[in-house]
C-alpha cells in the first residue's frame, strides 16, 4: 500500500496524489500547474490508462485542470466529486478548454509567421465534455465503494461551494489504513458556505499548507476597508480593478458589495456600477443562486428560500461578450471591474490591467492568494513596470492586497484543523505550499509532537510500514531557477562571442553555415537581453 506524490509537492499548484492499494491506482485531484510552479502540464509521470479511479476535492483549476488531459490520454473510469463540485466542474472545465484552444490558436498564429510547426492545445472543449460525462456526484457523509477494499466519504472543507476533505479507507493483507486528504481547508466565517468540518481520526493525513506561516488580517475589516478603497478611487475618477477567481471569490465579493451598498458605505458614488467581466463567473453566480441545501450555511439557505437574492443589487452588470468587455475601458465612467483570472495569468483581466495600471487615479485590489511567478504576485511584490501583450506598462495605480479575503485557513486555522484529531496520525504529509512554507509548517508540526514530512515530487511512502521508500525530486525554487537561467544565458552569450571571434580570425577558411549560426546566436542574445 503506497502513496505517491505527483503534484503540489513543496509547490502550491498542480495538486495530484496517487494511492496504490488492492491492486488499484486511485488519484486524488489532478490539477493544473500555474505560475512559477512551472513544469510541463502536457506530461504525466504515470500512464493515464493505468489509473482506475479519480476523486476530486473541489473545482478549482489547480486541483482539477488536468482532468480533461487525463481523459484525452486514455482514462476511462469515474471521477468522484460532490454534486456542487460536479456542477462547477461542468462550467470550469469547458472554460479552461476554451482558454487552451484560444492560447494554442494565438501561439500558432505567431508561430506560422516564424515558420514554426503548429502546436495542439493541451486539451479541447470536446475533451472537457468527455470528462464531464465521467463525473459521479457524491453527497457529504455518504460512504462510496471505489473497489473491493477501498472506500471513501467526503466532509465539507469550507473552502469553496462543494469543497471536500476526503476520508479514505484501504484494506490490504488484512490491515486497514485510513488516509485523510485535506483538500484546501477553508477560512472561517466566509459568506454563503459553511465553516470547515473537522475530522477526528486517521492513520495518515495529506494536508495543505498554503498559509502555513502567516495569519490573516481580522475578518471584521473586510467590508469597511474595501468600501474605503472604492470610495477614494471612484471619487478620484478612477476604476477599481479586481482580479478574482470566477468561482467562489467573485460570488463572495458580490455578497460584500451588496452589503456595502445597503449600508451606504461608499459616499462618493452610492450606486456605483459593478461589472463582472467573465462569462464563467456569470454562470457560476447562477449556480450559487440556486438550491444550496447541504452546501450553504443556514443564513444563506434561509434567505434564498425567502426569495432574497444575496448576490444581486442595483447597477450590477454581467458582461458576456468581448465587445462588452472592451467597452468598459472606453466610456470613462468610474466603475468596479471584477474579472478573472485571479492571479492575472490569463483571461480578460490582463486587458483591464493594461488600460488601468498606468493611471494613478485607479486601484487594483487583490483578494486571493498569488502564487510565485504569476503576474498577480509580481504586482503585489511592488513591480514598477510590467509587460502585457508585448507592451511595457508603468504601474502607477494603487495596489491593495486584502489577505483576509482568502478562502484558505491561515496558520492558526490549519493548526485548529489538525488539532481536531483525537490522536495524532502516524504521519502528516505537508503539501500544497511554497517550498519554504512547507518546510516551516512541517517543523512547526514536528515541534508540536506530530511526525510531519514534506514530500518531494514523485516521493513514495509505504503506508503499511510508515516509511519513505523514495525521496523523489526536490523542486527547484523560483530564485534558483532564475539564477540557472541567467547563468545559461551568460554561457550562451559567451559562446556566441567566442564563435564570432573564431570566424573572424579564420576569415579565409570560415564556413558560411557556421557564420550564419553565429549570427543567429548573437541575434537571439541581443533579443533576450532586451
């Protein structure tokens, strides 16, 4: 009985773990790598055809975004998730596939002019639809038999509508082991959804650590502090641009803005216009406005039953078309623009940043985690200039980072979750955190008496003997990656210079092809240095 780590190991995105038990291979999550986590999303470190079953903790793309690639590569089994997660995946995977197709089309348009061979998208809308047809809805608390000897049930993780921690039992050679996969553990007192539910016992725990080294700001300041930013920006004639995940975070923002307007907290423009510029967010908002029994907190269920719509208010506009999106930066009316993606890596948000970052009267408000290497992280870290669509853009807008709006538990919340176990698990595997955060949180748990371990990519743990049989591959930290790239570039520059000197010194016998190659190297070096 082995546990193999295939993603989000000392990194934040690309969650993917594999349990080998009872002659079967079961994946828990199959997420997309994003930002500096890098890697090749096209390549799995296993054969898709050899996977027997998949369990998905929640719909966020860093936990689900490679499911269509898995199906494209030959996976033919079921994909288990809560009913709400299945509903969200049905829109999110199609949206992700559309982005993959558009990105490939744009790259091929450029590549054709450069004489490059065309590239296929990571997966297509058709692949996404094939994946959606394999979804198998589950209910919190119900026991599901995966195969003989393996069963699981889901517990509300309080992170996103339908999000779950997974309790899994595997019996092999007469021994039963219980493994808990935390998924993403939610923050407390989030609107709409319930607080995370706690689990009491496990032999092994695979636990996220996204905010394992920090605490969130006080929750009570969400709405007035956000309203203050809105008030000052709109009064100055600027736009408030909010990069936001289309599913979950956008709906929370709408909930806050409705209350903000009801309380009259924005004095300069009381009925300010709000634009949700994301077709995916619009679809997700409809799901969040439906029957949420079994998923939402009691207050939300009550007001929905009474006919009140907590995500709707005056002057709210849902943008569907590209033309509507483009017009937002042309009319000059101060407004709030909520657009995806939340880390500014793709989608319409990049166009809004291009039009607003250079304007000192505008504000960009971040309301969620920004992974290393993403444009969002670069802006939060204080960049004075960024490149968008090949153009250098000065950063003069006010940059605000509302860490308290995170859907993840902070350091104290993570300790509260693991502390709910009545007996300490035999081992806690710390995943889904930046390398240094994983290390710190692992040390923190060990100091509290847990046996904690932060696995590398492709590490293998034997669950019958509680031993690590393969240490896997240590991820290359983003700064180390940058240093190696810089060193390789320097070597390339020097090689080009040496080759040029050799050709010049032996002009009479110089090979024309060699000279052409030297010119190409020098040209590339000159281009990259700019």
